[in-house]
C-alpha cells in the first residue's frame, strides 16, 4: 500500500467567474468597497462615477505590505479573527475575503492605491493580463515614496467599464446597504452627501433578547397618503448593512402592508457569501423569525388602532351632521317629537345642540335610563322583548362615539360602537340609540360620507319615530319618511 498526496489547484478562470458572478447587480460593488473603507476606520468615503470610470477613495488606515497581501488573499479569515477595527472598534462587516473581486461585475481592470504611514503602493488587476498567464499568480505592484500631505487611505479605481451605472441606483444601494448612520462616517457620491432615509409616521421602536444576541430596530406606520408599493417590507440588517427585506406574515394584510416600513438589526444572523440572504435553516434565523413575528403582531394591533382612530373621527363628523339634520326636521315637525313640545330657539341657534360629545366614562351616569332599564340592559334585554337578546353595552369599546341631541330639557343620545356583525343594526334602550358599526349594511354605507350621514339619519329617525308610538309601526314609518325628507331638504326644496 502506497500513501501519496494529491495537490489541490484552483483554475484562474474559476476565480474570474466568482468575481463576475458573485453579485447580481453591478451597484453592489460600491457597497463592498464602501464597507471595506468602514472596516478600515475611514471617516469619509468619496465615490465618483462617470461614464468610463468608477473611483472609491477613503481616508481610512490604508494598507502596508502585509495588509496588501491580506487584501488579495482569497477567502482570508483576517476580519473574522479580528472582528473589531483598531481605532473606532467598529464591528467589521466583511467576512469572506472575496468582495474585492465584485469589481469585475462592472469592469475588467481595477487598481488599488494605498498609503499607510511611510508605505505607498499601487496594485493593478487586469483580467485580460491575468488570464494570459495561467501559471502566474502574481499581480504587478508599484511601490513609491509616501506623500505625507495625502494622509493614509485607500483608493480603488475601476476602468474598462462594461456598462454605465445609474446614480440613483447607486445612491439607493448606499442608503440601504452601508452603515451611513454610524458615527464618524459619511459617504459622498459625486459631491453629494448621502443621508439616511427617514420615515414620517407612527414610530414603533423595539428590542428583543435572544440566546444569540439582541434584536433591535424601529418600524414606522406611514400615513395612508404616503403608502406606496416601492420598497415594501422590513429591512433586515446585519452589522448595519441590509441583507434583504422580509414581510414576516404581512403579505396577508392587503393594502395595509404598504404602510409599514422599518429596519431590524440582528448581528448574529448567518448570511450567504453574496450577502443576498440568510441561512434560513439555521437555529439563529428560526429564533429571529419567531421574535419578529411577535413584533409584527404588535405592529398590526397599533395599525388597527390608528385606522380605527381615523375612522372614529369620520364617524364623529357624520353623526354630528346627522343629528343636526334630524334636529332640524323635528323642529319642523314638533308633533313627531317623543319628548314633548320643542321650545323656539334663540336667534342664530337651534333648540338644542347636536354633536356635544359625552365622555364614555360618564355615559351611563348622564344617560336617562332607569335602574330597572339598566338592569335589563346589563342582561342584554329590553322592555317588551324579554326573550330577544340585545348586545351587551355595559362596556363600550375605546372607539365608541357618543353624542347627544338636546331637545328642550330632554333629548336623545346616540352611541355608535362595535357590537358584532350578527348583532342588530340599531336598537334603543331608554333614550339611548345604539348603532352597530359592525353590521354589514352600516359598513357598506360608511364608505362615502354622504351615504354615511344619510344612513345614520335613517336609523335615528327610525328609532325616534318608534319612540313616539311603538304600538303603531306603520305610522312610525310614515313619520320617519317625513322626518328624513325634512332633514335633507331645505326650505327652498333643494337637497342639503
């Protein structure tokens, strides 16, 4: 038996293929070069892009001879072994040591100029020259005297471009994939400073602990006017760099999904070598996804409360308008009032003011309901209908709208609230009229403000007419028809 060794070789063409195919989009090479500058403790990176040239220059620590050797060491573990930068102790972003070859997605030649103390050099990588000598693995390097006036730093120049980069795409890539929020770090693109993206709306900060490390970030619920389909989802960042956007179940939210933006940082997540995604079958990712699902549940709850709050404002306006119209109709038809004769109002005022919102905590105290009626209400029944259950209104929801229409010394209160889709559309207890916001007919009519107001007025006049003579529903419907007509027709006979 003979034991031998088998040499391992790497074809140069394979290295070129990795460089050219490592990233899907050419703009991602800008991300890699800027993040390299961040790892090198740069405070400023200047990116200049023209039709035939890309230049990325930083004022970081630069590289000496050993640093250059490390830079061109394919798959170097240097950043994984020393994951903090020397000066600012930054969490280093690079991991795999192959990002510099992303430049081959945009051009076939790149130069690396660097200065570190008294060492300065330029290394040139020309794809065509590299492939011409399959057995040579050296790159041409020129060493020259350092220029103290220039300071330390590194400049990468890409030439022989395959295509022109879009400045808007580059800027978007920088905003999303570079730690521009970090202190002592700024990026300038063609003389324009790049600023972090800001969102307007309800801000929801969060922080969750895991066995692998913290998860933290902030989510914004945008106003409906700013909800768009572009860049939907939550940006998932590792070491302040976005890896991808995820939805965490928001796909089922319909149009509400367009209102949610934000970012989450989880530095412990394992990522793919091209930084395009996570290793989703890892334990770290599964824990991360579970925690984020809980965060998104809270976001959905807050989104619902914001939507309900806005809808409640619409309900208040419509109810106030409807009460005023019904009050005017009762003033024209005093014989229809179940509260007796309506006194003549002072000039410029109505006989009572609709739309005075009552605090819900005082609602039961101010509502003219006898203790006997209240006891029946708490049991879900009304007088004369002991067997027919009504929704319990013992506790109103936070979004309940309560307003009172004064008619002389008496009046009627209206409460619009959620009672469930299977509950009645409207019901009355004492002098309180309850309108169900969950009823399918109500939900259909609330979409437009005119039909919304008309529908509320219809339900109010129905209940008020029945209050006058509950034993004669036919006559009550005729009174309702007259009240509705007078509520929406002014003195000249035109619709209001």
